[in-house]
């Protein structure tokens, strides 16, 4: 009888432990990732065709840049409200928003203020319906800039907007004001476009957003800003100019195919760069390839995106793929961004 009671007690303990383990395992598997959470929240734009933007205002400013993950997306111009889509520059996880300015541009007798609001909406919504996540402000002075920017916050979604929430999933860091080589421009001493002395305010945002990863980054290597990089990138430009001149649109489409496919997905619209170029030519515009002397003396390589992307521009940052009217004036231009993927340069943005 005693043995039987002990056996029954042991079975009860085993069953009890088994149920506890099952409960723990079930609980673990039921924990949703932040992306799953935003997808399950009705009306949360982060989980339903998210379309992230920055709203930029700038007054009395020059030689400044707005950057997303070290990609310069806007610079120099005063504006009362420029909106730029940033899905092509962000991903699920931590993203960095920054404003950088060239040293010496800001004086006590010159009031300059750059304000950048990171906001998100569903792709079908209007820009006016976008919801603010954070605001970053730069006016040349650390205390005032940090005070006017959003502080460190943990945010969640309340059904209509993003609000402070101790159980939230968006983590906004405290703004950081720094001096150093943060302004990207043309250095007349080294005759390169590179990071130069400047001032920067930046903020990290841990953002759960339903966007696919940029797969090419997993196979990309860092790029050196040297003559070999320039030679390889310009060889691709020569292909582009030749294809346009010959009107070989199928071949041109292949050069931009990978970039167009990805951008079409993150911007929720069909992107066809070759067709856009063909349309420019049909309007009577023309593309003029650059001479060897111009390429040697006036074209410069920029490397950014933490060293993983590059572009070829003129010293002032203007694009070199330009469309000219019959009169010779520039009507439009295209920015072409490269990455070194599996050892070869490819157009990625």
C-alpha cells in the first residue's frame, strides 16, 4: 500500500511538472515579435503597408545634410516642408536619424534651424495622415538642439497615434550632439568627396516595421574610395550611356533590374528606371556621356552608408546621369547608387 501511494504521488508530480513545462513552452511560443505585434494592431501603419517619411523644414541654413543610416537624403536647401520617403533606407530594427552641418557655418548673428520629423503612414494614406514618431532639431547649439528634439522615449500605439508606453516597442534614444568628421562634401585639399569637420545631432530609433530585409547587404563588402573603385563604377556608367545612345532598353533594364524590383516592393508602386529614361528621350531630351578628361578631373566618388554604398557625382554632389533639353540646359538627372556585392559593383538604389 505504501509503495502504491508513493507511485501515485510520483505520477502526480510528473504530470504536474509536465503541465508546467507545456505551459512554459506554450507561453514562449505565444510571445509575438514586435513586428507581429504591429501587424496585429488594427490601423497601426508600421504593420500595414508601412510608408515611412521625413518631413524637413530649414530656415537660414546652408551646408547641412539630413541622413538616414548614414545615407544623405537631403542637403543645403531652405524649405518650409519637404517630405521624403525613406523606406529605401531603413529596415526593421535600429535606424539612425541625423542632421550634420559643416564647421563654421553657424554664427551667433545667424539664426539657423533644421527640423526633421520621422513619421509613418500606410501607403494608401495621405501625407497629412502620417503619424509622428520622433523629431530631431539642429540649430548649431547643443543644449537648445537637444531641448527642442524628442527625448528618450518608449512608444506604443493607442489606435490613433504613437504615445509613451512602458510596454511599448518603439525605443527612441536621447539625441546625441557631436563634433568631428561628420559633414560629407568635397575636400579641396585632398580633392575627394569625404567626411570633413562638422557637427552632428543624431538619434537611434528601434523601429518594428514590416519591411523586407535588404538581402544584398549580407553579401556586400566595404568600399574603398580609390581609383580602382572609380574605374569600376565609371565602366558601368559607360554601359548605361552606350545603351541609351543605342536605345537598347532591354539591356538597360537588366542593369537596373535588381534595384527596381526591391524599390517597387518598398514603395508599393512599379519602378522601371529604363522606361523612365526612355520616356525622357521621347520628350526630346538627350543624355551626353562624359569625356575622359571630365571623368578624370570633375567626377568624384562618394562612399557612405557606413562604407557599403558609393556613387559618382560632380564635386558639388550633382548627379552625372543628366538629361538635357535641345537647348543644352539640364532638365532632369538620376542618382545611381552602387554596392560591391560578391566582389562586383551593382546598382542597388
